[in-house]
């Protein structure tokens, strides 16, 4: 259930932008979000063009999540976030670990390519026909 959240650039651009409350949509997403919790609202940021789910309360509102597309995945994400068993710290640690692993893989691939070119250059300069 991968949902693409709003980017940091979109959030900065839309910080003071006009938001429209969505109460009815083709996929019934707004209604489904309300069914998760009546204090949740679906908004659309017209300035930066992304969707926002907020939790309304007497002191204002809290951001729940953002999305660049509106479909059932955002409902599933809201259900996941609002579940009492949900732990953001654990999820953030998993994401950080996956990003570090991906970065390490890219680094190794880059070093491998550079090493191959370097070895080829040595063989050519030293007129060596065999791989070492």
C-alpha cells in the first residue's frame, strides 16, 4: 500500500495556500475517511495541488497525512495511522533502514563500476591481457 505523500516543496508552497474541504468525491474517499473517525476531514490544497487529511479538534487541527492522488490507498493509510497499535517511531526506523540499505547498494554499484574502469585502465596501460 504505497501512497505518494506531498513533497516538502509542495508543503512549503502550499503553506498559506487555499484549502478546500472535500465532502463528496467520485471514489467516496471523503466519506470513508469520515467513517474511520468523525473528526477527520479531507482537504485539497489548491496552491500546491495535494490532498490533506486533518484531525479537527477544539484547539484547531492536526495533520494526519498527505497524498498526491486520491484513492482508497489514502483511506487505508489513515486507518493504519489511527490504529492504536501504530507506532511512528518503529515505522520511521524501518524507512530509515531501507533508505540506508538502498544508499549503500547504490554506493557499492558505483564503486564497482569505477573499479572495473580503473582495472581496465591498468590492464591497458600495463599491456596485461589477463584479468586479475
